[in-house]
């Protein structure tokens, strides 16, 4: 089965609505904060399961929240730039399924890696004498002074942050869209900084490799969810290959 657009739409329906919804949530963040004193990022952002702040709906809502203007601008620009060709090629329904699937897959990998990192930190704390009650205190921002001297402040802080800092952004799904663009149009040129041409397949491979390197470096000062980006690409690849094997192997 081949997917060929009847005509090329510069702002296809699903992408248009995704841009609008993300924009509404972004401006609502400021409105609710200034009017009601509520931070929607803290309510709708994604927390680690086990955190007192975690709610299942955050698996979806975090994809529509952004931390600042640069965050939403570059995500939405990339969604439009790469997603337009994909939605025109696949159609709106398939594109929406793909977008949500990769967003959820990105969240799954991000949470899995975060949970594993949390277990490593918890192991360090337990070997320093922290029991379940002490760990619960740390998760709530309190530390027994007698135990605090037995382990580094950085370990305590990182353990606390795992449970209390939300993840927001559409980046995981956008990286899935980028992966799809590289697979659907591998020889299409992308102009980096509008000057330097590179084929899409190489751009995706290089970008993916950089995300893997940055993710494995595990810089505690970084607020970028590298494994969420990789999760979007990984689950996007899985879904595309599933569709390929289910229909015509040459559909893309």
C-alpha cells in the first residue's frame, strides 16, 4: 500500500490542531499562574511513578506542556517542518496515531531510565543507613541530620529531584517525527542553520548518536531528557517497521 497525498498542504489538519493545543496550554500556564497561583507544569507535567505528585493522565498531558518560549517554539517549529511532509504522506489519522505512540514511548523509556537511576541512588542511601522512613523524608525534602553526614549532599539532592521535578514537552514525539522523516525521505536534504545541506538519513543518525552520548554521560546538571528523545525515535522505528511488515514492504 502506498501513501500519496492528493495535494501538499503546508499546514495539514492534525499538525494545525497540535500547534493550537500546545499554544493554548502554553498560554494557560501563564494565565493560571498569574490568576490562580497554580503551576500547570507541576500539575500536568510527568512525574516518576512512586512520587506523590504522579497521576496517570500525566503520561499524555506532559506532551502539551513546555517550560519556556524557546522550548515550545523549537518543538513546534520542528513538528511543522518535519511533520508536514509526513502527515501529507500518511494522512492525518495515521500521523496522529504515530505522534501519540512515540510520545508515550518516549515517556516510557524516560521513566524506565529515571527509575533505574533512582534505584542506584536509593541503594547508595540504604548502604549509608537510610531506611524506608528516612527515604520517604528525603522524597518530601527532609533529611535526618544524623544521616545527612553519611552520604554526599549531591546524592540526597538527586534522589529528591527524581520524585519532585516534572518532565514536560513534546520533544519525544517530535523526535519520533524526525525519525519518520529520515525513514520516509532519507535522501531529502536538510539545511542546518539554513546553510549546510545534509541528507535526512545522516542527520537523523548523527542526532540520534549525539542524544545517546549525552544520555549516557548522565550529567546531573542537564535538564534535557535525552532518553525521552531516544524513546521517541525507538518507538517510532518499531511502529514504522510494524506497519511496513503488516502491509507492503515497500510502502515508504
